[in-house]
C-alpha cells in the first residue's frame, strides 16, 4: 500500500522536475451537493456531501492536485469501517495535437480512504491510470485500475470508459450529458452502465449551480436527481 502511495508521489516529483521554470497557476473549488454520485452510484447513501479540490496547472501541460469528499459507503458497510472521507491525489499531462481542437489527457489518480479497517478487510484504496481525448464539446476517457477496485478482491485490471458532451448553448448555461461503462475484472456480473443529463448555470462571481438526472442499469438501484452549488477560485 505504501509503495502505491510512493508511486504517486514519484510521479508528482517527476512532473514538477520536467516542468522547469515556466509559469504555473493554481485553481480550486468548493462544492455542496445533495448526493455524491461516482459513476452513477451514491457514495453517501443519497445524503449530502461537502467536497473541495485544488489543482496546480503548469504552462507545459503538467498538472497535479488533490480532491476530497465526505462519504458514507464504508461506514454503512457490514462490517462497518470508520472511514467517512475520500481523499484523491492526481498527476497528469494534457495538451493538444498541433493547432487542432483535438486534445489529450493522461495521468494517474489515487483514491485514499483513511480509517481503521477490520483484520482481513481488503483495502478500498485504489490507483487508476487514465487516458482521454477531447474535441470541442466532446470528451472520452478510459480508466484502468492497477490495484483491486475499491476493495473488491482480485479485481485489479478493472476498467471504465466515460463519454461526455458539455455544450455551452448560451453564455453561462451549459448542457451536460454523459454515458459510461464500468467493467469489474473477474466479476462480470458486477459490470454496469451509467448515464446522466443535466445543466449547469455559471456566474461571473465564480459560483455555479448544477442539476442532473442520473441512472444506471443496476438492478434495484433507483435513478437519482442531483443538485449542487460550487464556488471556484
């Protein structure tokens, strides 16, 4: 486990070293949502969540940052785990192909769930590598887990594909649509698809309000309507 954490730290140091002396900027956001959904599945038992993140962007294309959210899916589990927060660390490199509108994004994301785990409990901490492309309002990203996927035993090698469209059809108002597929290695019965349709209203003050309808093809899992308010800085 510590080795995986050091791997992310090494990638971060390498990114900073390659970046050199060129300028960089830092951005971040704080969000309050009525329900934290990850790939269509609630992480808070359909309860509100407080989230926040910060990203360091370098002119060379390298970036690094962290993100966190309150969660309850581990404390709700049986046996219960005293973990109520998700902390993510990520590093990556993004750019474009020449002068075209076609862009790319590659990197790694580590999901860390601090807490006390019962003896023999398979750690939910997960490292995923990702590669994506963008073209104007369209984007697609593929994720590959190098560890067990969120505590599922022997599930390393699981993957996920997201395809999204974010179209600002009038200034400050963006239509958000996405569809995805999660594959769980060695557990084909856990594979599922998910999708969403929503809209985001952005204000010059840095605040934004988003609402979305979300659903999956998981038996017994109801559709969900999410509302969130964010402040960027």
